[in-house]
C-alpha cells in the first residue's frame, strides 16, 4: 500500500514537470554586461584598492563577471604613485595591473598629468619657489617615462592629460599651464609615446557637452595631429546628473570628436541622482569644490522614489544608447565604480549623502534598467 502511494506521487510529479516545461516559453538567458555589449565596445569599471587587492571578494566576483576592462580609480595618480621626487610607490598599482592580467582584462592607466592630486614637490624647488620650464619638463619626462615603461605592453592605454580645459574653453590655470603654457600637453604625449609606442593615448575631461569645451578640445586634437603626435581617443568622463548634460549637446560632442578622426569613450560614467548642490546648476566634477552637509540635499536615504528612478533610468539608457549608436567609434564605456555605496558621489560635493549613481545597488545587484541590453539583442 505504502509503495503504491509512493509510485503514484512520482507519476504526479513527473506529469507536473512535463506540463510546466511544455507550457512555459523559453526565457532568454540574461547576459552579463560585457556580453551584452560584446563587439560594440569594452565595458569598463574603475576599481579601488580593496578590489584590486582581493579584499572586496563580493565586488571582485561581479567585476570579473561583468567587465572586460578596468581603470585605476586612484592608485596611479601622482600623489599616490610618485609622492616624492625620488620615491615611487608601486604596490597598489602593481596589484591593480596584476588583477587585470589575471582576469584577462583591458587595463587602462589613469592618469599621467592632472592638476589635482599632483604631489606637492612636482612644481616647487627646495625653497618653495615655482620651478623653471626646463625643470618642470624634466620632471614630467621622468614621471611619465618611469610609469609608462614599468607597465609597457601591459597597460593598453593612458589618460595622458586629465582636465586641462575649463568649461568655457580656456586653458585651466594649473601650475603645468603657468610654467609651460599650452606646450605641456604635446610634451606629455611625446613622452608617453616614446615610453611605449604601442600604448593608446588619450585626453580626458568632464562636462564635455559644453560647446566651449568641445570646441577647445577639437582644436587641441587638431594641434596634436598637426604636430604628428600619437593620440587614439578622447575620454568624455560623463559624470552626469538628473538634468545634465543635454543629450543633444552630448551627441554633438561625440560627433565633433569623431569628426577629428579619433575615437571616443565614456570613461567615468555615473549619474548623480541627488539634487544639484551648486546654485548655478554646476555640471562639473571638480574634486576641489566642497559644501557642508545639509539634510535637505540628501532626500533619498531610504531609496529613490519611483518618479526619480524613472528619470535616472532614462538618463542611463540615454548614455548607453548613444554609445551603441556610435559604437563604430566608441572604444569603451567605463563606469566610475561598481556599486552605489562605493561611489565618490556619496561624498562629493557634500559629504555623507546617500547616492545612487552606478549600475549595481547597495546589495550588489545589477539594476533592472540594464535589462534593456542584457535581455535583448540590440
Ligand atoms: O573617484 C575618485 C575619488 O575617490 C578621489 O578621492 C578623487 C580625488 O583623487 O578622484 C576621484 O576620481 C576623479 C577622477 O580621477 C578624475 N575625474 C573626476 C573623478 C571624480 O572626482
């Protein structure tokens, strides 16, 4: 009797299984991000030292699964990698490069020259005076040659000069500019190419959709090309917000850069979900700008409301749709971090906010907005 009931239960179970598989339409398997954009552009992620050292195990598993390119969020910046004139600190940068190699990723170096986070010794002599043009050139040459040579053949491309132009198209009044004038940019490209002739070389900046900035970069690219210097692509950082940049302006920027004959990339994509703290609706990503914490500027501590999320989703898709539209000239789309809780935007320009700028949420889940790409052929 007992045996009979057992057999009967098996028959029911088998029938139910058969019925379910016959009725359900086969679901397309969800692709990873890198699979979704395979053949179109590289899918990149800026990683921090916890990730490149293997300490952030959960993040690492997602980075390896979803991304085929990495960039160093901080460990290759001058103040970290070259803190004193005769002292380089390689541990973190070496680990970053090893992480990329171990996981078969395209490794990007960020950044060789940047006015910000540049070690204080770089521009001054022992008396504290600004150094001469010749001394600065020698320092730039040593800095670039040493770093690029160390990772020759391992780092695919370098942000050679970062954030050199202001939103209105004028040159940033950095020490590089004050001491060397416009010449510091071609000089940096010359040094980088000499150190690794096979490395890709890039310019990189934020608020690129601003017409003044766009025109200045088109002119600068032309000047580098006229001098016969090697430049492969320009990085549109793409630190965006809920109402900027205007997508038509962004598209015009992409077209203008492609028109110069080099490729484009989104190199630091994130979408700030919080109210703009700047009274003038500032669209930049200048790390030196800071505000004191105000509760009213931190409205989504417990999550984003549906209407804001909808806007955020359309902004993200707007950026990816542009990259897809121009994919023949788009080398890479790189997120500026993996998941929301790790983003610099929780603390900039105001500390202690709860922001939602990235593709993975605070529980390390890929946001549903990306199903537009991961669930379909496009
Ligand atoms: O995300 C980076 C943050 O952790 C650093 O504190 C900050 C200063 O080094 O730089 C951030 O990254 C910047 C990038 O290097 C250049 N473009 C703007 C990015 C956001 O500030």
